[in-house]
């Protein structure tokens, strides 16, 4: 059923069966990993402090501790707060 459906939806699709056909894609992925790996870590205490404070702020928004989210349903609090802040000058 699945191959027949694919033939109907994408008649020009071609299944590439070459053994090492995706080596260029994998090599590109390696370059991306090499670039992103150093960016994973917090370099100093100030960076960690900013990240932790931001996380705490978002958690408090979700819990309704700020007037920005007063009277807003729980699942919409974060979106409502950021929407409110985006309209502020």
C-alpha cells in the first residue's frame, strides 16, 4: 500500500541506492558539528547567571506570578506575556 501511495503522490521520486551516496551530506554534517560544539558550554559565571535568570523568569511567567499573565489561561500565559512585551516601547 505505501509504495503504491508514494507512486501516486510523487511519481517522479527516485530512490537512490548507491552505497556511499550520502557521504557528502555526512561530511557537511561534520563541519556543522565542529562549528557548534564550542557554542554548547557556558563560558563564564555571568553567562550562567543570565541563562538561569531567563529560565526563572519564564517559569514565573508560566506560573502567573507577574501581572502580564494575570487572568490568562495557563497554556497561553507565555505567549500572552511575550506578545504584551513586544507591543511595549
